[in-house]
């Protein structure tokens, strides 16, 4: 994992030192730094909570980030709550605006409560880490405030977190880690249908979260997006469908060192990383850390990014199980080369469209809309990881000049790995843009009235 996440405890110690040496000067720890500490903690808990999956993690990030935003939004008159705008979110607790609140304390309490609620299966050790971060921030920001103000701020944040958690229970994905694989599912069987591969990331012969696509989307418009076009099945050499797999086969024969590095960098296996949606959340931390926006802007960035990624996974899984399409590891050995094997092992679910592509495109679209197309950043998420000896490849940090470049490489990495065809990625990228655009189109800010 990257240094931000491996040494999270060093960050907490550093805050303790900072607090002890800065008396009551709250400016020494900025509000944005608090947001980033909670974003890092979310990635840490995701990484070190067992039985996680990209699907469940995407949902977790969305509720956690939305809670971040809703716990502070009423402190900024030019911003709107998402109440009445998101699917089924009809009400949330409101602060008494005749009273003062410390919005950092509100968010701090809300983040602690929602992370422990969503990840209730995490270890006691992890819960203590959450409590420790909450306490550090509390001690720093409450030092000069009245007890009434402190109590009111904390209680409000906790009420928001509790309400969002109760709403989350009704979306279809609550405690989804308990039902990763449906053993009662009858696999569709038709030419071109998904088959459990021999070379796979999972020992399960059942596909992951077959009903995830039925979950409630955050944005109503995303539920209504029609299914994309998929090239019809064909085994005739030279046909469009056959050529998709021939491209995968040809690429595997000519992989460069840099392509292999991209393939393993974006693998984000949930058993050893913070998952693909966690990687996108991590990218958002890099941008927020660089741009240093104010509290509401930082919270909005995380909320938009996480909800776009969560809806991307819901729609992607809806389409995956509608088409139930095969991967190269079953098609190529049967129709092109019986001895062929992909560079990267297959994930345990159907292929079309690519989950990596759709979620990365969603995140990149949000970040591009907020900060512009050109933005140089270095992704160190897997810096320091041991060399992948099986694939004879090192983990090499990535630097990008645009947000879309990160999305494109994420998609391409699955093609290099031999587990997605070009159409899987192209459609994933296209649909990711659409999904994110619907999140961006929500009324985040109040409309200015003409004088």
C-alpha cells in the first residue's frame, strides 16, 4: 500500500504532537486536513476489513462520503442538502440554525459513527483506530469552545450518520459481505455465457453479487440509463465478436514491461488492497490534498466521487448479469488457442462491461468537472509492494497529466491482463461518463436569483 495508508498511525501521532505544540491555534490543523484524515481512515478500514468486495466497498464509500457532506452542508448557505434529490432520501436531521455549530466536530463525529456502522464487521482493533482519530480531532477543535456548542455539534453529526445508516439498510446491499456468492443461483447457459474459469482470483464457482444490479441507485436518473449495445456472439474468424478476443490474444503475445506494470498496478485485489473504488477514492485524496479546498468543497468532492462510483458498480452489475458474458479465458482456448492463459487471473463474475473502466471513468469525470482537464498527480497507492514474482513485474508508481489518463489506463490495464475485450472497456468508459454526469447534475449549490 502507499505511504499515506501504511503509515496512517504516524499521521495520528503527528497530529498529537502538533496539538501539544500549538496550544489553541486551530489554524495549525486545517479543516481540509481533517477531511483527508477521515478519507485515509476509510481507505485503511476498507483495506483491512475481511470479506470485502469491490461492490460492497463502492457502497460503503458512498454512504461514508455522503455523510461527510451532509454533516456540514447546513453550515454553508450556498449549498444544498441531497435530501429530496437522492433515491429515497426524503429527510435528514436539520440543525437549529439559531444556534452555533462547529462543523468540523459535527463531521468528525459523523465519520466515526458511519464508518463503524457500515463496516460493523471490521475488527475491534480497527474500531479503536477510528475512535483514536475521532478523539485526536475532537481534542484539537473543541479546546476553546463552550461545552454546549461542543455537545450540540457532536450530537448533530451523530444524528446525521444514524439517519443515513438507517436509509442505507433499505437499498438492497446492507451487509452485502454476508452474501457475496449466491449458491442457489442457476447459471444461464447459452453460447457465449460466463463460465467459472480455472485460472481465477476466487475459488468460488459462483459469480460475485449476482443481485447487486437490483440495488437502489443513489441518483434516480442512473436507474433509468438503458442497457448498452453488446456485439453479438459469433465464432466465425473475422467476425466482430471473434475479433474482440483475437485482439486480447494478440496483445498477450506482445505485452511490454510498462503494460505489465499497468496490469498489476490496477488489479486492486480486495484481498490485499483497498479495492478499485478505494483506488478512485485515494485519487480524490491526492487532488484534495493538492488543491486544499475549504470544508464544504472537499466534502462535496468525496461525495460526488463516491456516489458516482457506487452507481457505476450498480449499473455495471445490472448489465453484467443481464448479458452474463464470457471472458477470454473460456473463449480463446476453445476457438483460438487451446493453450492460452491470460496474464492476470479472472475475477469471479461476467465480463461485459468492465467494472474497472466504468468506475474509473465515473471518478475521473467528477474530478475533471471540478478541477479541470489538466491536472498532474502521482499515484503511489501501491508504492513499496513486493515484486509480483509470478508475473515477473514490479509495482511502479504512476504519474498522470489528466484525470482521464488515469481512467484510460485503468481500463487498458484489464485489456493488458487479458480479462477484458476492447468493447468491455470502451462501453465501460462511456457509461461511466454518463453515470457521473447525472451525479454532477444534482443541485449541489443554490441557484443565484437575478436582482
